[in-house]
C-alpha cells in the first residue's frame, strides 16, 4: 500500500502544497501566512473610494446631479470591495 492510500492527510498535504505553496511552507516553518483565498489587495478599492469622494465633492461644488449620483454609486462599490468577507465562522458578524 502506498503512503497516499494509507494516510488521507497526506493527500490533503500534497494538494495544499500544489495549490498554495506559500501557505503550506508557512505551516511547516511555524510562521503561517494567509491562504490565497484570503489575500486581498485593497489598493484599487482605496483608489476608487478616493475617486468617488472627489466626484461627490465636485458634484456638490458644481451643482451636477449626474456627477453626484455617480460619486454615490462608486462610493458604494468601493465600500463593498473594502468590506471583509461574510464568514459565518467569524464571531460578531452574525
């Protein structure tokens, strides 16, 4: 019997090592990293929020309803991108 048939955790370890090597290496060394699914870059979301605030201010300074509405919509999209993912396992979110 091969080792993969004897130990189902070995298959899981190999699969994890293939899919996210940085996460698997962090577990082996004792310095864990976030899994790939939870690593999020928020730079574009912050840039979109800055753009939407600029659009809101310009829409208020120059009475432009379309610019004001566009700023509100883009602010909503930016806040959606900045919000943490809904995870029922995290306390305080349910």
